[in-house]
C-alpha cells in the first residue's frame, strides 16, 4: 500500500460516521460474545463473534491512535490498554471469561463517554494535550 493510499485510508477511518459505525458494530459483536459466554454457548459457535469483536476493536484502536501521537499515555489510551488487558484475560484465564468480558464492556463504555478533558488528559504532560 502506498503512503498516499495509507493516508487516504486513515482519513476515511477518522471520519465521524465511520467511527460511530465501527463503535456500534464493536459493541454489538461484543454483546453477542458476552451473552454467548454468559449462557455457556459452545466456544466454536462464538468464534465468528470473537473474530468480529477483535477486528472492529483493532479498527477502533487504529482510529483512536491516529488522532494524536500522545494517545497512548492520555486517558483514552490508558483506558484502551485496560480494555485490551481485560479482554486478554479471556485467553489467559478462560474461567474468568464472563467477568473479564463484562469488565471490558464497562471500561469501553466509560472510556467512550468521558468528557474530552479526561480523555485527552496526558499522564506524561500532566495536562490536556491534543
């Protein structure tokens, strides 16, 4: 992929409507995954929802990271890392899958709805940074 094409792709990914669509799809797939795990659905049946949750999550992560080079140590980046860590528990400790997915869902929802002043707070700079 050429640099121009990559920049064009990032421009499309950062559009508000794509962000809303990705976020909606991610929450929907994660809800199906969570419900399936809660009701002890066979893991093989949940593979598509695992994959779609991971795919939309990776797209959201790329979108968020494209907003600022400071992203990873801002409130929004730290919350995404906590979200991913909660999801990693599903693989690391399968017996903890339901509470881990619930934690990921809660962290993700909180992070998505925080005011900009908290989301853009830089732990490195100790102030809001764009």
